[in-house]
């Protein structure tokens, strides 16, 4: 079982190890509940839980609870630090493909990991380690009436200083094809833990719906989730991605 050690830098302590001797099972009460790297709304969302799902609860801090990171969590590593399915040198796990994303902590050299198909530049998403933890809002998780949680003191990173300098442009996706105008009919489904895309469209093949393309839209696609729609946009392939991506131009529900 891979082990992570807590990473200290100045006053920052990242969420990493499951150290509680007592583990409680909680049930999600909200329709959609964000899971974050650290206890606060300013930290990265790495997964979204649905109502009725269960989580393993380990500790509490104010209005937040520490849980075992869901298996769909967004966890990334620099490919340069991986060799033969193991960590080649001690490095940080990140919530997204880059050093600007919140870190989960430091993973030891020699730890076995599994790279996933989703890649972005020199970064790869990995299968969530068994002992990785994250945080979510306590008010939306139901615990047993007799539950008693330890309180964990977590020193959080200082918020970034305000600056008048413009933010750098987002790193462009590594496209490997020219844009193609497409129209598709299918069902829009949410994508958990993704960095750039939020949804995918599943098209009907025989008697089932199969994901066909990731979707990126300037407007929210949430009102169309799990609904049959016709979309129009520009499709391109992205290096390292299993499915192509469509920049959505128009969405029309199908009655």
C-alpha cells in the first residue's frame, strides 16, 4: 500500500494521510457535494459526490470534515517523476496538471502508482492512492447519532497577495487536429474531477449510451445534465485524451 507523508512548507500543512484509528461512515445529504484538497471554499475541488453516496470520515475542523479521497478524485503527478510505474523521485501530488494547483502532499520515491489515460502536457492523472485524504462540508454529510470525531488542527496556506498584474493566459491544450464543425445528438453527463472539461456527451449505440466526446462550454451545461440534446460546436482531438473535445456553440433539448 503506497504511503504519503505530510508535507510542510512554512506554515502550510497539506491534507494527506489517514491517521485516525476510528473510521466513521457518513452519507451525503446534498444533491451535489464538492470535495476539496483543504478545508475551505478557496481550495481546489477534486471530486463531486452525489446524494446517497457514502464516505469514510476521519476528523473534523470547524465546519469541515476530513474524508478518504473518493476514487474519482483529480490527482496528478509530473511524468518526469515516474519510472516503471513507480515514483522515481520524491515529489508532490497535485489537484491538477501543473505546479499552480493545490498540492495533496509529498509522495515518496519508490511508491507504486497507476497512471491513467488522461494526460496534459508533462502531467498525468493517477489512480487515487488508498491513503489519500480530502475535505468536504460537514453540514451535508449525515453521521451516526453516536459519532465522535477528533478535531484536527490544520494550518492553511495564506491567501495570495492582491496584485494589479494581469493573470497569465491559461496554458493552451495540446490539440493534435484541426477544428471540425460537428452536430451530435446524445445525453449530457457530468465529468467528476476534470480540470478543463465539465461534461461529456454520450451517444446511443445499440441499446446503451456510450461517451463520445468531452464538452467545454463558456455557459454552464448543468441544466442539460442527463437530458437528450442536440449540440453543435467545433471538435478537436487533444494529445493524450481518450476522447475528442467539442467547444460547444449551441445546445438544444430534444423533446
